């Protein structure tokens, strides 16, 4: 009984520690737990301007001041189909915060993307890379691929493959990124 209680206590302490850590070591730990490769931010923000599935021009600079979850995907990708519902849950949880979920569909039609979004009841932003140029400029070799951008639009994290984006660790990572710019501040201090 004591062993079981100790196990539950350790899990509880782990969750509390996970949610409370916002210093750079805690952020590094969250990046690792979620499986995000932390990358030093480039000097310049990512510049992308594409049409959404309704034909509106959208620029990533429209999301300045927000942590941006940038995901490359296709409708035919089995792991994308598995990952998208957890992305929607993360989006719903954080959509009223300084957070934007933006997906870039690779070389499929607006009608295919609209049908997919309707089938999976997705509400986040979907952009269309109809020529594949943006995906190529990012060197996308596997889908899904996700980048995390800081509030200035610079890439700070990379994920190749699917994740459970509605996990406690993933939510804690994004909440901490939203609440403070530990990652950006740490890299700026190093310059």
C-alpha cells in the first residue's frame, strides 16, 4: 500500500513540477518530454504568405505576439489523421491566449482540405501550399512536421512525426511559452 501511495505521490509531484517549472531548465525538460527539438532562434522571423482554404491571404506576421504552432501535413497521411484531433483539443484550450495554431497543407486542393476539416471538426487555420514551394523551403521530408515559433515569429522548436498535443506535458509547454519568453530571453542573453 505504501508503495502504491508513493507512486501516486511521485506522479502528483511530477505533474505539479512539470506545470510549475518555467525557468530555462524546466523549459528544456518540457521540450524533451514532449519530443520537441529545441533550436536556437534565427535572427529573422519566418516569412510565409499563403491563401487559406477560403481563398484569403494569410501571413505568419499576422500572428506576431503569439506562440505559433506551425504544422505541415496532408489529408492522406495516416499519422496526420491521428494527430489532428489532439491538435484541435490544444487549439480549443489555448485559442483565447497568445497562441495560434496554423497548419500548412502540402499540395492538395482547397476542397480536399475543407472536406477533411469538416470530417474531423477542425477549427484552426489551414493554409494551402499548392505549389509545394513553402514545404520545400523548409526542407520537409516527413509529415507531419511541426515547428514552434516564438512571439517574434522565429523558430524555436521542431517535431518530426505525430505527437499527442493535448497531453499534460504539451499543454504545460505551450502555457509556459505563452506566459513568458524564457526560450527567447535565454537565447537573446547568449548573443
